[in-house]
């Protein structure tokens, strides 16, 4: 349950950062698709990799 709570927290923080990048680019009307794509990829992959790292660490402790 603790891991799920941390993953959700990190996911929300990454989502906020992504939204800020998106709004700044949109406001300056120089929307950079590549930066937005990288932020989205990080948004989806970072919690997954973090969860896998915790899972692997738990398995190696066993």
C-alpha cells in the first residue's frame, strides 16, 4: 500500500510538471511538440520504472 501511495504521488507531481511545460509553451505560442512528448513519456514511464526498481529490490532482499 505504501508503494502504491508513493507511485501515485510521484505520478501527480510529474503530471503537474508536464502541465506547466505545456502551459508555458502554449502561452508563448511556440509549442514544442518534442518537449511535450518527452514530458509525456517521462510521465508514463518514470512511475513504472520506479515501481519495478522497488519490486526488484524487494525480490533480491528475499
